[in-house]
C-alpha cells in the first residue's frame, strides 16, 4: 500500500489547524525537518469555506454538524444538569426552527477548536457571535471522577473536567454529522453526584452516542506495531521509547533517532499531533483512558504531542492518558513521555 493510498484512508481525526512551527523557546522557526505538527499536516483538512450561516444556525462543513450562531444562548453560566434543561427549553421553543438541539459530546465540542488561534481558539473568520472566553460544558462525564464532566476553555483550547455543580456555559449542536467524528466510547450515564443512572431521557453522551462506530476489534497487532482500524494510524506497541520523561525537544530528537535505528524499517515515525493522541481515548475508561481491549504496553500517564500551544508558544499540548485530558506542558520541562505514530508504511 502506498503512502498516498493510506493517507487517503485516514479519517476520524481532524487537522488541528496549526500552520506554524515554534521551537523550545517559543520562537517561530522554519517547519522543514522540524517534526512539528504544522510540518506533518496530518488529519482531515478543513474545507476552504468551513462555516456556512443558515439563519440562526451555522453548518460546519468539516464535520457536518450544526451549531447555534449565538455561542452563548443561555447568557449566564449554569450547572451541568441545568445546561441539559436549558437545551430542552430551546427545543420546546424550536430555537432557530429546530427541536433537536443537544449538548455536544467532547469530540464534537473539541472539533470547533483551532490550535493556531487564541482568545477565542476558534478557526479564523468563524461566524459565531456572543462567544465567551471561558469553559463550555460537554455532555461527556469524566469517568475518572464521575461527579465531573468534560469541558473546553475557549480562550486557549484546554480540555479538562469541571465539577457538575459549577457554573459553565453551553453551546448547543444538532445533526448526526458526516462521519468524521467517532464515538467517544462513553456508554454509561451519571448523575450530578457521580452515581450511575439510567440513560433514558438524560441527553448525556452515554444516551445519544453520537459519532461513527469503532471497528471491532479496533486494534491489530503487527509484531511491535499496532494498527488502529478506526483512524488508520500505526502506533508502537510499547508506548514509551525513552523509558523516562523528557523535554519536548528531546522528544522530537528521540523519534528522529528512532527512525534511524529502529528495526521497524517500513515505517516513518513522528511525534503525534494532539488530535491523534486524543483519538486513542476511551471516555468510558480511566487510568489509562484507553479501550479495554487495547494491546499497548509501557503505558505512561502523560505524552508530548507535536502541537505547540499558540496561547504560549514555549508550551506544547500533551495528553494526560490517565485522565484523558488535553492540557499543556512547558517545553523545556522533562515532564512527559514519547509515543511515536506513523501514517503509513514507507
């Protein structure tokens, strides 16, 4: 299979939007031979015209989802359970002419993020109005602490979990999408106090289960390499090539060295983007937040991505794999591990 044919297969991971490269000190550099996100350019490209305003709604041509143009229809922060109630009210009043609005799951909410913008971390020339540089609820519970739910901070794109009785904003979505976004993996529903409840009528991620189905089995082991049949990415089976936490630049250098020395000569390895790392997360699992049948060994709690934080360019995005959170790490810090990915055999 050629590079191009495998590249054409890759789906269920959007491009991050990052188009520039920044060194360990946060200075912009030429992307060539950097190993950074913007050089790899992996993921499904965004359409040239990504958003289309249709009345009070906006169609995202990248995902096929419809969002309210008003990014804060509730006006004031509310608890997680109140967000579901407010959306029920929007449906009763046929907001924008529709009665099928819902709270987005975490994959849907993250799909709006651009990693080359800040304040807000939304694609340039987006048509949204009344957005707030704060936390937005998703419908996905953080199973590591089920009294908490996943949320995205619109100022810089962080994704972490907040206590369900805290006050965050909500941004309704509708539609089934175009198949690019996969299921989060969550199949249970939880009350505000974290107790498991019946999903019927909750509107939670565990009930709506929006997104493309995962293959069964999802992973295929090929010697020391694992093929993810959902994303068509190849990962090293042993998820820690350095055996210790390293800084970001060292992570990039270690992968370059791995490519020169490794026995897996049919693959070109690189540091994954934050969207590629996040694609491994099963939102119904924690410590690690991976599908139950995963075949990986040497799993660590946190991993560097090749994606720079545009909010502060001497920081880079990391996946906290014990939790499933997308946060940032200071590039000079020896704080995270290295897990190479490859798009295709070479």
